């Protein structure tokens, strides 16, 4: 079993987290220089929230799939472009309504397989593909997706609302397996009927309607720890992640050091007050998901990992932005 210091080193060098270290400078530049519209929740959120004249908020998100996956497993790349965007919509408490895609390739067979994956994803997640752009003579191969969704104004979930004393709860489907194409992926989607997948995803609609969450994010390629770090930083808070609790609640066949870095399909991280824990667990169970407490939020603006009676700081937001700094005007 890895020591706590080894785990900290592993996480700090993990590409799923380290590739995001560039985000603060990009976000800061966009916040300062781009046109400012009527978007109360935008940069730093899983989905931008666009206010309308009705009681609905329009959600907008975008995600790209890395070129290695597009070249090595093109059908999976297309499918995951849909999955990634749909997860962002649900994380905000919304329901996906449409999907658009930009597709670039030079090999026609690869392009066809990416398209097949996109089509499969549209059926699995019940979202129509309504717009696209294609470059079949490109020097690079990629797929970029964008999705819209809707949510009632009162039900909108934010990634930046975690409160001091909140518990961090991981929602995930135990009926999964290590990903076939990405070893740091927990696959709860392959060979599962669409209705079962949507049932699990709609846990976020149910939780949003009950108004018992302070914050929520889908578990991204940054893994459980990276996702928690982004939520805490964007909330202007700190916290402690309990690796002992995570170790006890993880799938038995997955080593802890892998589970901490895993992209979890149908996985969400939520922050909720202690008095709502039982209700969160009950709602998760109704959607065939497990709800596991993995940490607690505090006011320190420091993220710590605890294990076997030891504790280490992994990120200190007081020293400067790390991944997704809070904007006081958002």
C-alpha cells in the first residue's frame, strides 16, 4: 500500500491535474478582457448558466477529447464527447436538450468511427445532434462537443457553493469496471441500456429539486481529488479529504492510488450539510448509486489529505490560484 507522501507526489504529477495548472491564467484573461454578458455562473462552472426571460435557465457546456483517444479508439472518442458534455449539464441540475460537434480528421475511416460513436452517444443519453462542423483534411484529429440544457432557476446547482462544515459526498455506480480504453476510467456505461443510464444521471435533477446541495461537479479526468480541489477553490474554501474513507468505499478491485485519479462515468461530487446526508443517500440509492462521504469543507483555503492518522497539505490557495479560482463578480 502506498504511503501518504507517495500519494501526494503521484497526484501532483498526475496529468489529469497538472494539465489544468494553465487554467487560472486563461480564466483570468477571459474574465478581464472578454465581453461581459448576463451570465451569473460561467467560467469555473461545469456549465455556463444563461438567464432567459422565462423561469428556465439555459445551460451551455463544451468539452474536447484528446487526440490519442481519437486516433487509438475513435468510436470511444465520439461517444465520450457526448458523455462528457451530458455529465456537465446534469452536474448543474439540468436536463440536456441538444448537442453540437466539431470534427477534424484526415483518415476517413477514423472520421467515420468517431461519427459512429457520436451517434451512439446521442441515443444512449437521449440528446439530439443538431449542429456540426467537419474538416476532413486536417493535420490533427479531434472531436469537440458542446451541449445545451435547461434547469429551473431555483434548481440551478453551482460548482462554487460549498459551505464551511459541508460534507463532500461521492456519488457513483458500483456496477462498473475499469475502462477498456482508459485504464484510469471507471466505466458504468458500456453495455448498459439507455434508460438505466439516464435513471442514474437524473439523480442530479432529483437532488437539485430538493435544494439540499451546496455545490456539485461531475468527476472529471482530474479524478476524485482533482475534482474536489476545483470545487473547493471555486468555492473559496478548503477542506480535508479522508483517504481512509475513500479506501473503504472504493471498488475492491481498484487500488486506492488509481481510484483517486479515476475519471468516473456517472460519477458526481457534491457538497451538502450534515443534516441532509441521509436524504442525499436515500435519493442516490433510488437512482442505483452509492453515496460515500469522502471529506469535509472548512474555511482554511487549504486542501489536505488524511490517511492512517497522518495529514498532508496538497494545495494551498492562499499562495495563489491553482485550478479554478473564484470570481467575486460571478
